[in-house]
């Protein structure tokens, strides 16, 4: 998975990072005892959790768009039947 960061208008990208999706889904993304982890691991777990949350929201938005497209398609078919 590639993540491209956009900071300023006029620039295509200012940085990119590569993540292995299996690692995001694995144990690093789960919340555990933070007391025995050092700061770097905690930061990595927080980043993984944020990425998974963005992915979840993206899937929800795609589902909503598909529902809207299906409703529009159904409306269009009904409208065409009424015209005939």
C-alpha cells in the first residue's frame, strides 16, 4: 500500500510511504498494553490504527456511493417506464 502526502497546493506530492497491508491488519494495529512499549512502537501502532480507520471510512463512502447509484438507476428505469 502506498500513501502519498499532499501538503501544499501546486505540488503533486511531498512525500510517500510504503506499508505492507498484512502488517497493518496484524498485531501492530491492535491496542494493547502501552506501558511496556517504547515510544517508537507506540507511534507505529498509532499510525497503523489511523491508516486502518481511513480505509474503513473509505469503504463506507464507497458503499454509500454505490447505494446512491443504485437508487438513481432504479429511478431512471421507473422514469423511462412512465414515459413509454
